[in-house]
């Protein structure tokens, strides 16, 4: 587990908001405001990802690796959380490897399998993403105030 408690996973928050937004439509907050808040969050995630040269799935993978701290088995530990196909996850991890943000570790018993682990450079990129994300969210909320 990471010692940096200030990091939160905006994608998980985004998905929770999507799931709860249907039931929230009957609340006192107008649906238009909810849609706008979702758009702002999505825009901030995309823009922060662009600034650190990462797509949304790559950011999610790095964040999960950052939080777990040690080697991870992608098919067992990441697929259930990310809800993507294995081929999509493999493509994202290959891109992260090429950028030097993760490393592959041979599986202890099955030489056909590999575990992945975040690199020091990957940890730096996660922190950089969250700095940009926070700044973008502050800017967007200050524009609305």
C-alpha cells in the first residue's frame, strides 16, 4: 500500500457517480448540474492524462500498481477491477513497459506468465498526473464560482 494517502482514484469516483447518478436524478440537485459535474471530471482526467502522455486505462493501471506496492498478476488482480478484456490490458501494459513506467517480473513457478510492477519513473508519473488533475479541477471549480 502506498504511503501517499492524498492520491485518490478519480476513475473509481467517476464510475460510482455514474452508477449513483440515476438514483440521484430525483434529488434536489438538477440533472443538468450533475451532467456538467461529470463532464468536468471526465475533462480533467483526460487533460491531466494528456499532459503526462498517458491514456485513461494506463493511468488506472499505474495507480493500482502504485497502491499495491509489489508485483501484481494482471489477469487475477487487475482484470476484475478494470473490467476490460485481457488483450486491452496487455496492450496498455506493453505501452507502459515501453515508456519505462513498469517492469515485467517472471512468475515464480510458471515461466509463461509474468507479473508486473511499477517502476520509480512510473511512481513519479502517477504523482505528476495527480498534481495536474488537482490543478485542473481547482481551475474548473473556480470558473464556476
